C-alpha cells in the first residue's frame, strides 16, 4: 500500500498564510519589546521609538512578503507518503521517515497533526527536528489520511 497526499494549488495560499500569521505575531512582540527597551531602559525620547518603528515596520513587511512567496514555492513540493513501512515526509530539503511501530500521533488545536518518533527523545526532536512530522489540515483528503494513520497506529500498537 502506498498513498501520497499533497496540497492542491488552491490551498497553497492558506497553508502559507498559516505560517505568516505566526511570524507577524512574533514581529509585533519584538517591535513592542525593542520600543519598550528604548523608552524604559535607555530613557530615550519617543522620537527614537517612532523612527525605529518607521524603519522596522516596512522591513518586517518586506520580509513577510518575501517569506510568503518562498513558502508558497516550498509547499508545492509538500508530500506525505504512507507505505507499509511508515510515514514519509517530503519537502526539500527536509525529507523524513518514521516507522509505524515507532509512531505516536498528537492533534494540535489549530488542526495540525504532529507525528513523533518514539525512539528519539523529545529534546532531540526539538533540537534537530528529526523524528517530527507536522501534517497540515490543508492537504487533499486530510480525513482519509488521519483515518489511515489511526488504523496503522492501532495495528502496530497491539
């Protein structure tokens, strides 16, 4: 059995926007912290904070625009392959595979599914990214993918 799941062309934008939203939140936090540091710790006037913001906001906007285009290009190659050995993730340069007997599944609140290799420690997975596969809900036949993964996890956990 080999099943391949990929993103449809019309879902590329929504998949990229999911990541961009997280980046925007991070950029706003950085901007607030830097301005707070300038005003509170360095005791600079509001003029410097406004000048810094006037420079940072367009730079952040350009970074988001470039990142959005790059994410859309990367997601064109996003593939999840299920075979008799396990789950494979293809999105160059990050190809990964987890065997069925070592697989654990976790559902995240935003609909994403995280697959973990139980032979690798949580710290190692966090540090290197190996042993982690994230499956985004924008994939074609996402429900079929979830059902198939559940079937194989139950089959190998017995």
